[in-house]
């Protein structure tokens, strides 16, 4: 499935910043083309299904503190 996003691109010093208007995703590059390519990759990564993460183990520990 293909989806289209709108990007704004501007220059800050030596860097070009590209931001997708529909998402909270931005990237940068040393050229406008590089910034857009990096934005494309960042959007793809942000829309990937999350990998399952194993449940952390919760343990209680008991510590004796300074009985002076």
C-alpha cells in the first residue's frame, strides 16, 4: 500500500530540514534531496509495527540501611 505525505523543507545553516506535515516526524541532510530521503526512511520506520517486547520481571529486594 502506498501513502502520500506532504513535506516542508527549509535550510538551517549547512543543514536542510524536512518535516512531514501529517506526522510528528522530521529529518535532516546536507542537501534537500538527502533530507527528503532521510525523511522517507524515518516515516517508514515510524509506521512499522512494533516488535514484541518480553515482559520485565519485577522483584522486591530488602536492604538494611545504616544501623549505626
